[in-house]
C-alpha cells in the first residue's frame, strides 16, 4: 500500500471489502480506499486501510462493489437537461400526434401568464414516413399559447403558430446565415427551424430568471450524480448561466465538478466573451477556460456538412453554421486569450474544415499546450484524424450517438462514407486522445449506457446481434478510460483525476458489480451504488 498521510493521522473516510479498479499502473487493483479531505489518502487491502481509521472516520463496507475513478461526461448541456426535466421530455415518442396530446395536456394543466410550453427530444426518424411535421398539430393542441419543442439533437426546433407569430416569422422572413426556415409549397413557414434559424424563435421566448436557471442546473446536477457522474463539461454556456453557476458555487450548491465552455457558436460577437479572463477551480468546483464553436449542424436534420451530397437527399450537403474562415478567426481570438477551443464538427467536411481552422489558428497564436477539441466527429476520414493528431487535438465523442442513429445514419451518407461513422477505433488508431460523453439531453445521461454502446455497438435491446460496424468497438478498459482519464485530459485535469491513487482528487464512482466480470451486454443494467466528489458522498444508494 502507498500512503500520503503520516502513520498517526486518522483519515475522514474509508471504504473496504470491494474491488478497486485503479487505472494506476503501479497498483492496478485493490480492495479498499482511504480519503482525507478532498483527496485520496491511501489505496490498498482491507487490513491496511482499516488501520488508518480513527473514532470519527466514516466507514463503508463495499460488499463487493466496484470502485472506479469518477466518471465524467465530456460533453453535455446542463441547463437544457434541467429544463427538459421540468418541461416535456419527448425522447422516444412515436408520432407527432402523441406529442400534440402531451402539449394539450400541459396546456390544460395551466401555465403562468406569459409562459411558453417547451420541451424537446422528438425525432421524426421514429415516425411513419420520417418526415418533418408542420405547426398544425401543436397549433391545434394549444391555440394561442406559444409552443416550442427542440429536436433530439438540438439542431432543429418545432414551433406552433403562436410561437412563429411571437418571433414575427412569416413567408417574407429570410433564412439567416447558417440556418433554414422550412417552408410549404406556398413559401409559408411550416414551423420547423433548422440550426441558426432556431434563434429567431428562441430570442422571442421570455428569458429565464437567475433563480430559474439555478433551479434547472440544480435539478440536472442531482440527476447526473444519481447516474454516477462526478463531473461534466458543459458545452456552450452564455454569460447569464456562468453567473448562475458562480452563485451556486458560492452557496456550496454544486455537487459535481463542472468544466464550462463559452457559447461562441451564435451569431453574436465572440469578443466580449474572450475579453473576460478564464478561471480554474473556483470554489473547488467550477472552471471556465474553453470556448465552444460550431462549424455545421446535425446529421439527423441534414445540417452536417459533407464533401458530397447526402446519399438520401441529392443536392444537399449540409449547412455551415459558422463560415470556416470566421471559425478560424474566432479560434485565434480565443487561443490568444488563453482559452481552449472546442469545435462541434459532425460531417466529414465539417471535421476537415475544423482541423484546417485549428491549424491556421495555432499558427497565428501558438501556445504551450492548447489541446483543441473536436466535438462529436460523427463522420470522419482517416486523413483528417491523422491531421488532427499532429495538431495535438482531442476527440470528444458520444458513444450512444452511434446506437441512437444507426438505423438511419448510413442512409444519410452511404456505405463508403459509412465506414467512418462514429469511428472510435479509427480515432484510437490515429493516436487521438478520446474523451467520452453523452451530449445529454440529446441522448440519455447515464454513463453506463455510453460504456455499453462503446463496447458492444448495440442498443440496449441487443440489436444488431453482432453490433453495428463492430470493427469500431472499444475494449472495456479503453471505454472506461475515455470517461475518466480521457475526460480529465480534455479539461487539463489529468494530474488530479482519472486514477484511484494517493494524492488524486477523491472523485469516485461506485457500481454494484465489477464490469469486467459480467457479459458486456449487461453493462447498462449495473446499478450505481454511490458517487463521491471531493470526498463527499453526493449520491448514496448503499
């Protein structure tokens, strides 16, 4: 056993009688852990760790449970999850008519004056015909009440007539740069808004109060802790959310560690954001040192930018949400101000353009260790992954996107390009550091769902039997590293996180079963027994 506390010291907290998968090469496995303050004090066998306990030491018998380095979601949207939990959650709903029924019920329940009916998670690919809906079902369900529902990927919105009127969207409204207003045969808006066109409606919505933002963040944090997450990278936040986070940190009301990225993807200038100094480890919980940019949209809404036409929509190649030249300019400004740059890129051309923009930005503003991040990387070419590795980039990917999208993704791009869909094995072979997440609430937030998808390339109903593109699977150890050490590296936190070793932060995820001892198809079923952050048990299911 290795120690970082004097022999006479009595530690705050010990756990014993379990299986500790440390990811520390010096001691890969143990049965017990001691915690003092917010750090791991010792790792070893039961007898040695029990010897460190004093009269006031808290003791937990793990009863065979598995202790891992704390799992971290490297790409999520906390406020959106909280708002979704408080609004209409439409994930998996099988028809627009069922959604209209839910809207009707919400309207009948009564809303405060001026409130909108909001929610998200719908996916037209699950509906008969897989076509976008018009505004009529929502308009009929809630006449006079604005209704606005975001698509599952967050790259399209569905508005009723009242919401379109509130945003003054008519047949004469022009498509904004990087966005599209879907129109009917007469040129009238249907209610579907793609990518930057969504901002037209979102700007018309009442702005949430600081108290409501904090409530949404708090609701989401409790949910994330319950599924075993010790940290999250919040991918794209505006100033008002940063202020809410800081207040929560001041109130000691942030249970998880949070790595924030400015939202640099809108049509607004980026200069006021990067004029503010980054900060690291505020109140031990909060860091803001990254800027999220966006080059393209999503594949589900055919907004991801491709080199060639969509296989199922000849003539369409996606939308540049941000022009590549402007993306490079914004990246350069951010890097010069000491920020990490994280750029959303989904289509093969989107990935290539982001790599090119990173190269130009790093040449103009070289730094000691910029670690640019490519978020999503859903359709990639091997040569662009190799270029990204030479730039020191990190691939931030979401394993459940593959199993959520596999029924239609290859229809979008065809079989040849389909070999590079959600290509985690290609990323590993290229030598790119891999950080894993879920993109919640786009996909469900439990990290065990992501581990299952990464290892099996199957959905949670064991389909397809041999896995979708099984050649891209990760080994279990690789997948866990992506949620631990990989996420830590992506946030410059690898000295403190990603291993169960003396001196590291006491951020730990405790699972009911050893993932190495069960069939991979069962990974998503394993219960979370506990979540520890900074030595505090923030979720206790013992």
